[in-house]
C-alpha cells in the first residue's frame, strides 16, 4: 500500500468536493482549499452533498490507495468537533483512521 500524505489527501478531498459541487450545479464558487468549510454554517455542501462527498472520498481512497475506510461511522458522528467541518479536518481524520488501521 502506498503511503498517503496529508497533501495528497487534501488534493483528493478538494477534487472530490469540486466534483460534487459540479454535480449539484454550483459553478459560481470560490476556489477550494484546505480551509474550505464543507458542512455546517457557511459550508459549501448540504447534507445530501456531504453524503455524496463521503462516498466519493471513500471510493477514491479505495481505488487510488487500496484503502477501505468508513468515514461516516458512529465515532465520527459522536466527536465533539465534526471531522466534516472543513477539508483540512477531514484530511486529518482520514490520516488518523489510516494510522489506526494500517499503522
């Protein structure tokens, strides 16, 4: 399994978010980066968009890195601070899951 860097994860999440926003027809948007709010107040995604993003990111991780991770599990939902708030918090959460499962 190739090592996954934080930079690669951020790029993967940005690309996936871009694709989701294209799908829902939101072309007039600011460029995305790791500080982009995904969900919640000021977020670029609604709940359906977030579900679509989570599935897309899981699929990209599987096809690109042969990683099978469940991002939206009970643990993610019970955190005081949601890993789905911003692109960087999601990248950090994924790195945590990778280190726990494949460390």
